[in-house]
C-alpha cells in the first residue's frame, strides 16, 4: 500500500516525467530526508512504479507509466560495464 511519501514521490516524478530525478532533488522538493526518500524509492522500484539509471554512483529515477516496466537506454560505456564486468 502506498503512503504519503510514496504518493508525493510519484506526483513529483509525474510532474517532471521527461526527466530523471536524483534522490537529493526529490528529498528537497518533498521536505524529507534523503534516506527516507531512498527507502521509499526502493519500495516503488520493487512495485514497478519507478526505474533508475545509474551514471557513476548516484541513481536517477523516473516514473514508469501504469506501473509497467520499460527499458532505460544507458550510454554505451555503462552498458559495456554491465555486460562484461564480472
């Protein structure tokens, strides 16, 4: 079940639907700690509402329409690391 933080995060991701948002950006917009936002993003990720793209260490999140998963295209360097790093 979604709580108020989950709904606030989803509303923010919908507002910026053409962008990928960082945990810190989301936290400042909904007045919550980055740790709280990260916990709720993990929950939403497991439920299939959000996806993330990692460039370096930070993750950038985006909304998936209707809770359905979709592929995120990553730069070739990252795809190479995912494919060949053991």
